[in-house]
C-alpha cells in the first residue's frame, strides 16, 4: 500500500501538523486502518479518522487503486461546515441545523448551502492547494433563511448569509453554486489582499469573488472554459424575470433585460466605467470590466479555467497585491504572473486587459477610470 | 414580470411618490438620481430620456444635493430612501411627500434620527447600503447607513417609508 499526503498545501512540516488530528500522525492512522494483521487497531484507526474533529482542522482519507493495482490512501484537508437557520429573522448566527458529520436534512436550502460550501472548499484545494478561506482550515459557517423576503446573500466577515428572496424577482440564494462560491471568495480576499470595498479595489474585490464563484461551478461540473456559461447567479431570478442570471462575466451587460428591472447595467470595458456613490462606488457594476478580462483570458488559454488562468489570477491576488489596488495595478500583477507561465500566456493576459481598455494594446499599463 | 408587491400603505395622507412610474410626481425629481450612476464622460446632470429631470442637480449622482426644492409635499417635506448594493448590485427607491395631518407623524420619525452621528463602516461584502434623504422646505438632511447599522430610529423611518410606498423595482 502507498500512503500519500494529499492536497491542501505544500509538503511542509507546518502543513503536516495542520492535517494531523491527534498525536498519531494521519498517515500512520491511514496505514493502520488498512491493516489486516491488526484488526482491532485498524478499526480504531478508522474510527479516529472519521470521528468528528474536536479541533477546527479536519482531514479526509481517500482510497484508490493506481494503475499497478496498488492501494493508495491519500490524506488531505477536509471542510468543516456548519449551517445555521435564522428562521426568517435577522439574528445571526441562528440555530445550528447541520454540521459536518450529519446527513442531509429535509430543508433544501440547508443542503444546498452545505454542498455549495463543500464544492468551493474542494475547488480551492484542488486548484490552489488552499485549505479553506484562510489557508489554515478555517471552519465554514453559513446561515440560511435570513430575514423576511430578503433579496440578498452576503459575507459578513465571518460567515455567509443567504436570504430566501421575495419570491417575485428573486428566489432562494442558495440555489446557485456561483453565489455560494462568490461569498466564500470574499472570505479568501479578506484573508489575502484585503481589497478595500470601495471604487476600483472594491470592484476588483467583487470581480475576484465572481471568479471564485465561476471556478467553483466549473470545477464542480467538470467544465472547460469554452463549455462554461460564465454566468453568476443563474437560477436566482424567478421564472417571471426576463434574465439568465445576475451577471455575465464573458458578456457583461447581457445577463438580463426585463421590463421591470431594466437592462443589465454592467460595463464590459473602461469606456463604460460607471461613476456613482451608490453601492460603494458601483462595485457590482464596474466588476464587469475585470470579469470580462478574466473570462477572455481563460477562454483564450482553453482547458480548465481553474488551472492556468485561475492560478495566474490567484497568485496575483495572494502575491502582495495592495488593498488599494486599481484595475491597472491588478492587470500588471496578473501579466507578471502570466509571463512566468510562458510567453503565450503572458500575451493572452495582455490581450485580455487591452480588450477591456485597462491597458493599451501595446501592453503598457495605464491609469484607468 | 409583475411589479413587486409591497405591504399595504399606512398613513393615507403620506402620498407614495413616484410609484406610478409615470414620472410626474414631484418627488420623482427628488428621487431621480441615476440608479446606475453615470458613465464617465456622459452628462451626469440628468437622464436624457427624462426631459423633466434634465438639468436638475438632484438628478446627478446621489452625491449631489439630496432634494429638489420644488419636490416636496404640501407642507414642504419629502423623504427619500434608496437601497443600493447587495450581491445583485441593484438599487431600489422609496419616497413619500407627507402632507396635512400626517406631516407631524413623519417629522417625529425624522427628528428622532441622529443625523449628525457618523454611522460605523460596513463589514464584509455584498451588504446593502441605505441612503436616506430628507427635505424640509429648504433644509436638507442626508445619511448613508450600512444595513447592519440600520437600527432604532433609522430603521423605524425606513420601514415607515417602505410601508407607505411600494417603491421601484430593483434595477
């Protein structure tokens, strides 16, 4: 049998310490769990590995057989999810209705939130070797059924919170994996660059949350960039609304066109940059510009967007980006990361940012907005 | 789609403003700031499609004067509430022009609010932002409050306006 310490970060002593659940190292537990010679010890090891974790960090054991017929046990980071129910009030966190080791419940919103958190956790781990939103196995907490007819989902700095919608324009916000990934993405951003939630850094914050949301859905559905919808919040509108989603990353401004709601106001390039004091300076509007840059970049590269394209954006976010970063600063950071991958990747990044008007076509960064 | 429904209005004398969508109410002008803001380089002074609003300073972005002197009720009072932000980034607006015997009730709600106190900053992301503007004849008040801090007298005022006016659809 082969034992691997799996994803969740580099093979460092620090990481090994994180995924260890007790005094016996997880790899030894995994080996013991497979032992036929020591049946009692094997059962004890199995129970230890699956027991609810008293600590906030968890590990999961995955068994597989490789091409040589060897049993492979992989121990990797695992999510630690807790879903609470606000029961239509605005009191947080609400009452706990499902924890990590509990089965599905009758409430669809609870299960959707639980599964969405799991999908986001797995994407972060697989794509970026990131163990939860802080990189250190932070438990993932969410509250559903917040408020009465509440038309929103938000990240309050500690947990994701989901409303049920008014039933006429919006329906339950847990129904979209991209929305859940978006909210968790805000958590990642908070624990990395900490982008200010105002103006251009605020719009970057929103855009990066959309990137995390889109990558979560694509990873879950095993979609390549050209197969993906690049929609954020598909399924959030009721059938009465003339619209596909809240936003389109690839084609900003086309997500909806409804007699009551009007037309999706997101700009697709700097020529349409919106100046407003509403919404912290239009953070949910101007995010369309970097959103399109990322989608164009990913589609140009092809394959799975969370691999090269996502990694380039992630490394730019986590590589010392200032909290006050402008679009042009972020473009420069992503181009630098893309250049480390290869010339064609760097050129694709330059072309994407030039296409939305953040840099000149020649590739020189320029102040935007 | 159908317009979103609202709770039954209370305070019959507090006329919902702008709820008919015709743009003819006086508070339409007061509440006429650009929901999506103005593209850079465009004329931010008004919506070209709305001749009534063109050139009205209050129709520029919400950073402008909070109220049009003409856009008030019989007793010179207008209250406007806008909710922006949220993951959808859509803005909804509600407003009233109280008159007659209801004005005193609204004035009490307005005066209970701590207009001179700066609210704490918001935390997290995708939270709503509430902008509350009041015009009492030529006196203007404005405050922007993160939803988690919309409490006490602020919440009472906003809830009253939302009950009196079905408001605009998100957009």
